[in-house]
């Protein structure tokens, strides 16, 4: 687990006077799951937005597969293999599961030139169909593929979102609270899907997640953010044993943290 995936160095993002991400340096290699955790408002989503190019950092750099992409547009990063899911579910309710998942692949093919869409060759269409079938199967959604997404449960919708980003064929994924709203059984399954993806494809994943139990089980390495700054990094066992990390969390989350160690 050493090939360069996603890396930030001194990454700093400001909203007016607020420093939401403050000189964050982290490395998330290929072929493994790295977690970015921290209390509400710590700056996790903002960090993702800087990594994908939705927000221009005030300072620092973002590297993807060893190349500096700090000033690259979001679609360029996506075409190079960077995919993401959003904290709030972003699906098309009136489309079927399969149609939603297919969009993950088609958006990548179309890139910044939607006309490519119309001009696509038969080979491309077959590649889309294969990627969609594989993503549906990995996500246990085969039996739901014809259902309208609006009729699904939150847990199922989260899986559709995951399947869509899997179908995109990205080499590196940023997942922002992908399991929020899932029950414990669904969360367990979700973890297995992510681990399977890493094992089979060597995908690199940077995971933001409030379910500490899940994070601790599947992450090789964790970064802990608080008020925009990294306050700790280490393995799950090291994070669970850290008084600094425990102090940053309150109540039930702190208990979960201790329990996970
Ligand atoms: N568009 C924005 N404009 C101004 N301030 C923002 C904006 N987005 C986020 N913030 C602020 O930046 C800080 C970091 O927010 P961010 O959403 O990155 O945190 P987070 O760690 O993802 O939190 P959560 O766990 O609740 O999702 C917070 O203080 C938040 O209020
Ligand atoms: Mg967030």
C-alpha cells in the first residue's frame, strides 16, 4: 500500500475571516482506506471540496497520483480518476436505480463536452453497461435495478450513490459520510463493499464518516481534524487510545471511540 493516491500539503481554506481548513497535510495512498474524522464543523467537507476543486485553497497544494492538481478544474480531476460522493444524497428520484448508476459512468465519458454524449460509439455503450452491471452487483442492487429511486429507503439510496461512483471507474474516491442513515446491518454491508473494491481494484479511498465503529474497522490509517487543524494521526488503535482525540469528541461518540479501541 504505497502508490501515490491523494495528497495535500499545507492545505488552507478560508471562508472570509474563518479558517475552515488550516495547513492540513495528509496522504491517502492507493489500495487502502484512509479516514478523515472529526467533530461537526471540523472542516472535513471543506477539505474534500478543496481536493475535488470545488473550492480554491488560500494556500497549500493538492496532488493526485503524484501530480499537482491544485489549480485544475473539477472535471479535469474527475477525468484523471478522482470521484466523490456528497454528504447530502444527490440522486434523481424519478429515474431508476440503473439509470442513476449509469449517470456515474456517462458523466465521466462526457466530461466537459456534453456533445460527446451524443456522438458516443457502440463500444462505449457496452462499456457503460458492463461498468453499471458490475457496480450494481457489487452493491447488492441487482434486484432493485428497475425501481424508481424515489421509492427506496435511505439505506438503499446510499447504496445507489455508492454504486454510481463505483460505476464511474474512478481510481480514487472521496466519500463524505456515505453510511449516514444506514442501520447497523446495512453499515456492515457497506463496509464490506468498500473493502471489496479496494481489494479487487486497488482503489484508494479517503473516507469521512461519523460511524466511528465502521471507520475503525476498515481504515488502515486515520487523520483527526478539529477546528480546521489536524490534531492527531495514526492507526485505529492509536487513535482510540489518544486522550487528545477523546477530548475533541463529546458524549456518545467518545464512548464509541473508546469502545472501538
Ligand atoms: N460555504 C460556507 N461559507 C461559510 N462558512 C462555511 C461554509 N461551509 C462551511 N463553513 C464553515 O466552515 C467550517 C467547516 O465546515 P465543514 O462543513 O467543512 O465541516 P465538516 O467537518 O464537514 O462538518 P460536518 O461533520 O457537520 O459535516 C464550519 O465552521 C462551517 O460553518
Ligand atoms: Mg461535512
